[in-house]
């Protein structure tokens, strides 16, 4: 009988309590694709390790174990719909850094073409520690277009 395959999404065989895990949107737009491309680049550069957002949504045991042992959780969403952040929230995951690409001045369009300069801008924002208002209350930024979910905090 064949062994059931185990998810290794971004694990790289390393379980490190200080691991920085990156969850990204993969939406069907330029900023969704950009979110994914930035997370891949950040992983290749050693900033953190990309993990599977879809596996987080269904609470795959291996992904949940990585989250539990992580030193930091980074979420990159393409737009204020906040799919990746909502998945993290619904899975009970505390997000430490949250970037929304459209808030970096990159417009969302329906084609999935991405520019190298936009990847660089997004990667730099993450590395610089930019983050959407995780600690503010919703009333502090009404009308800003932010949809980070902090109204539930």
C-alpha cells in the first residue's frame, strides 16, 4: 500500500522556532500574482519561507504546526479584499506583519502581468517592515479603504 503523501509546502525540511512564514494572496489579477511573486522572491532571498495559503484555509496539520512554531507570520495581500489575511484570521493565526499591495500605490487591474519594479517595491516594503494597521481600531482609519479586519480586534 502506498504511503499517503505529506504536505511539504515551503517546509524545506527545517522546523525552526524562529522561522518567519509568509502567506500570500494568489488572486486572479496583477496584484494577486504580484503577491505570490514577492513571496517567492522573499523566500529565495532567505527573508522567510513561503507557505501554502490554501493549506492554511483547510488547517492542514503540517502547516498549522509550522504556524504554531513560527517566530513571525507575514501576510501579503494584493488588494483590500484581504483574502489571505481573512484566511489567517479564520484559521486563528495571529499575523505579525501585513502588507496590502494596492496601498503601496500599485493599481489593481484584471490582467495578470506583473512588472519587475513592482516586485521590487513589494519586496522592499516587506523587508522594511511596512504593515497595515494591525494595532489600530477600525474607527481610527474609516474611509481609508483599509479592510485589514482590525475591527474585530
